[in-house]
C-alpha cells in the first residue's frame, strides 16, 4: 500500500523550510540557498533537506553548510509551529550535488561540440 502522507509531508516541509530560510534566518552564509528536495523517513521522524547554492567554491560550500547547521534549531522550531504533526522531524541539511554534476556534464558536452567544429 503506497504511503501518500510521506510525500505530502515532504512537499510541505520543502515549502515551509524555503520560506523560513528566506524570511527568518538572517545568517549571511545562508543567503542564496535553494531547497531542491526533502527526503522524509516512513515514520516521519527524520528529514533530509537537500539544497543547492550558486557557488561551487569549496570554502563557500563549507560556510553555507555551517550556516545551515547553525540555523537547524530555529528552522525546526518554526517548522513545528507551522506544521500540524505530532512530532517535528529531526532536520539534516545535505548539499544536492546533482545540479553541479549537470553543469559539469553540460560543460563537457559543449567542449566536445566546439572540438568537432
């Protein structure tokens, strides 16, 4: 039997975390973060929030991760007041590497195209 509730909760968490990061978190390290997805466990106790940044610089990525780790408590508290869940899931922020990987593939394809011309 499919569990539609996990998908709905995941979408709702993504929407609310995006709003919280944009409006409530004042840390400059977190600016420019885009939430790309949320993976919630079946028991709704833990959620992994995937994000992407505009910068691929290792130092900027580390600073963004540190800012998000610092803001986790605030985000979870706000999320608890906005969602109607019995228990607010534990949040873990993880960088979404798929966008950087896609950009790398696109660059390689453009390079091959230029070499053929």
